[in-house]
């Protein structure tokens, strides 16, 4: 069965100092975080990669990774494709608000793949390192897909304390599970900071403690091809229910929509344990730590110095 990895790479990280943070070199040979995610996905069994980008970063993206990865994937028998997240790509009955400059969010990003995505898929952020375990578990889950299981999804569940930045606050989807390991809710929580006691939400000078052992979503989902139809319907509802929200800032976010489906009893989401330590370049100051982390993983033999060498053997 074909299984696809969808990489959301359309965002430019303003907190990273104005550069395209997804394209920052962090590996010992100048690899970027996406290189490691693609390696781990192919190693786990994924055989198609879709990059979600914007037209205005296409040249820089292909220069940094696209052209190179296309060649590697061709050698390995892995298909590649591009999808473009464009602000003007809206439901037929919606007029584009011309003053809008902010992307519509992760739900809209995945929806931009609808013409090239027809198989079970995992979706990830381009600037997050997830570790190998989650790719293996999600691929195994997707391998059991049948049309009768079209509403059965999964999510890589990371431990909050393993996903915090030393350099500022982060947003995480804090999860609740039932006794069977099924997701019952995911709450997007902003301004989570690392503290001496673990973690807290910081609002001004007020700190509210958060359980550092809680499961969080890092936007790593395992989804079915039928989800794309749900996602399109949800995007139409997003505009129909805009109400008092600011149409110039409102976002259609993947975890929020999946939570809406959960609360309506329309889907189930199995949480797959991952105890790997996340890292990423949320802030410019994160880059040195990420570089050191990949150098250590290479020294420890987790990755080859020539990253894709082991997959070509």
C-alpha cells in the first residue's frame, strides 16, 4: 500500500529572525531538519512525500532541499510531489479579504494537497524533529487502513517536558486520553514555558502550572484519504461560522478541527506513545542546540554521516 508523508513547509518563521527557518542547516553536512524526517519516514516504509510550500519560497526551497531530495527519492523508488498553499484558495462562495496576508493555518495547508493526495498519510511540521519511533508507529497504524476504517486516525503523543524550548514559549496541543489510549480532546495552549518545576503557562507575570508528563500533539497525525473530504467541509464551515472573529487573523487549524470531529463523535484517534525528545528551531537561539543534538545522534550511530547512505544499501 502507498503511504504518504505530508510536510507542512509553507510558513516563514518570524520568531526565527525573519529567515525561512525550515531551511536552516543543522546537520554536520548542512542537512536541514526535513532531511532527517524524510530519512526516518522512508526507513519506516513511507513511499511518497508531499511538500506543502508557497510559490514565493519555491526557488529557495528547491535549492535547499527539493531538488536534492527528489533525486534521492527517485533512487529509492519514493514518489515526490508539491502542493502550494495560497491565500486565495478558498471555498467557491467566499470572497477573498484583500487585506489578508497571514496564512489560513495548518488545516488549510493540508487541504491544499487534495489534488495529489489519495492514500493514507502522515502529516508533520517541517521545522520539528520527531525521532524515529513515531514514524514507525504511525506507518504501522496506516498499514491497517481499509475503507471501513476511514474514520480511524492516529496521533503521535509526545510528553510535554520533552517538547519545550529553552529560549521562549511554545504552543502545544495538550491532550486528554481515555483508558484505551484514545484521544478524547486536544486543547491548543499557547505561552507554555519551561520552569524549574517542569512547565507552566505564562500570562504576563502569572504562571499557571501544567503537568510536564501530559501528552501533547506536535501536529504529527496519521490520517485517511477520506479525511480530505471532511477537511474541505470543515473549511467551508470555518467561514460560515466566522461570526465575530477577525477574518484577517482567524486560522483554520488541524488539531482544532480534529478535536471538533472528536467531540461530534465522527472520528476516533489512537494516541501512539513516543518518548523521543523533540527539538526544533522555534527561535533563532534554538539553532545551536539543534546542531549539537544532530551531531550527537550522528556520533551515536543513529544516523550515518552520509545521511541517506543506509537506505541505499
